[in-house]
C-alpha cells in the first residue's frame, strides 16, 4: 500500500514537472519558472510595472517571462524598442489572439486586431476618415475649445463641493470623440455618456489588473464566475446603447454626404457589398474601440497633469500666468501658432515625466502586446512569441536624456 501511494505521488510530481515551462535555446533569459504558473509568482498582480524594472536590472533590456504556459518577451531601452517597433516593425505587427481583450470584443475591434488584409483595410479607412473630420488638424482645436467651456461650467457648479477629476476628464474626452464618431455631443448627465464612461472605466481596470493576467495565463479558469465576467456584460451594455444610434443613422443619412464616422463606414459598406471585412457588427465594435482608445489615453494624460499641478503649486502658478498671458488676451488662440506658449507647454511636459524626486512615471504603463510573425533574432536571442514593449522606462534611458532631473529645464 505504501509503495502504491509513493508511486502515485511520484507520477503526479513527474507530470507537474513536465508542465514546467522550459526556455528553448537562444531564448532571452528570465527568472525561474514554476509548473503551470510560469512566472506569475515573480510578478505583482496589482502592479507588475515595478517588477519589470527589477527584472530589467537583473536580466538586461531583453528578457523573457512565462505568463502561465505562454512565453512573452519584455523589451526595454531605446535601441531595443526602436529595433523591434521601427526597424522590424512589419515583422512585429501581429497581435496575440487568445487573450482577454480579444474575447470581450469577439475579435471584431481594432485594439488587438491581428495584422492582415482586414486590419490594413480598416486602418487605411479609419486614418483617412478621422483626418477628414479633423484628427491631427487645427480644426480639432475648435471642438476642444468648445468642450473646455463645459468643463469650466462643471467646475464652477462644483465650487464648495467634491468633484471627481477622472469622471470630468473622461466626460470631456468622450464628447470630443463622440462628435467625430456619432456626430453628437452629450450632456455630462446624459445616460449614454454616464453608462459608457462607467463601463469603459471598469473594463480598463479589469484589462490592466490581475484578473486579466490570470485569464490570459490560466485558460482553465475562463468559464468560472470570476470578476472578469463583468467586462463581457459591460461590452454588451455599451453595444446595446450604440445600436439605436446606428439605426437612426441608417434612416437619416444621405449616401455620399457623411456627417460622421458612422456615415462614412455605412457608405464604405455600400461600396463593398460583397466584402465581409466591412459589416455592421464590426462597425459597432470598431467605433467602440476607437471611442475607448480616444478617451482613455487622453483623459488619463489630462488626469496625470492635473495631479502633478496639484503636487507642484509653484508650477501651477507660473503656468497659469503664462496661460493668461498667451491665451486669454486673444479668443480661441491656437497654441501651435503662439510661440510664446512653448515655454509653459515644455514646463508642463517635463512635469508629466516627473514624480517628485528624480524618479519618473508615465501616463501609459506599457505598450500594446505584439506578436512576431516569424522567428527573429534580436540582441543575440531568437524567438517567435508575444512581445511587450516596456516604454515607461524610456525617460530613464541614459541614451535618451543627458539628465534625469528636469527641474532645471528652461
């Protein structure tokens, strides 16, 4: 009996040992792995960015991690990131497809769309359409100036009361992108914008939090009723809100005379009647992905600057004086055309990259996941797997900056 039990446990240990990920030849170095879990125990599930920096110091700018049984390459440093994203950008243009974000968007969005013909056509269409509606042009400033007036009114109504700057900046950013996508501006108390902002905020936390990492690393838990299921419900809620807007556009649009992004997409569908790459299902998720991408990054950057100005009242005061001098004297003055405003803009930009001491931070933690389309060699290593660019450490790269102390910027 004893030997039977011993033999049983030996078999169990042997099977578990076989499930331990092993780095192949010429694969980037990394911390020791554990069976099934990989390197999950080497990372803080709440905030792994600090662990990325610690591992970078131990294993260099190019190292590997196993997220469960899935290998991933972490790239740091200007030269390594430039080689992967610019020099060999075509070969790293793919996106991993069996991940949390892919599943909640049903692989119909743009955020983690894989490199291919459909991606190329949608990217070309989106860039052309968004530029026609002012993206990257001075005409976009008019929408921004118009929304600033509503921000000021919101601040004035909140005098003596509490206010969430996160919600305020999300609302403002949402309205600017809504005017491009849906041709409509919503009041901050409107059900549509309140629900969408809440759902997207929750999904952003889930996608960048521990449950997303566990979902990607341990497929066995995906069917369990865990907190990540909330993201799927949020997407369904937001889709239900967009359906009436799309139906209204289909009834009132004039072909060839687009009012917004939805009209342009519907016109493109008419031109491609037999092309399955353009469909209403893809349109809804595609517009929501653009909505999320245009809202989340912008609002988080504004929120970061807002908090930094609170922590540096002397910078807030000097910047306010510059702004009053440069802008308020002339209505709707363009920042680009006003060279006198470059000094406070540079000062604010430097503070965006600082956090009190010579330590640095970033409004966006790390780059989007990429996937190598074929086996590539970089920095003496060879691989074909998921790629993550840890760009938040570029402000610390001595190849980028002569000094990490921007408090002396003139």
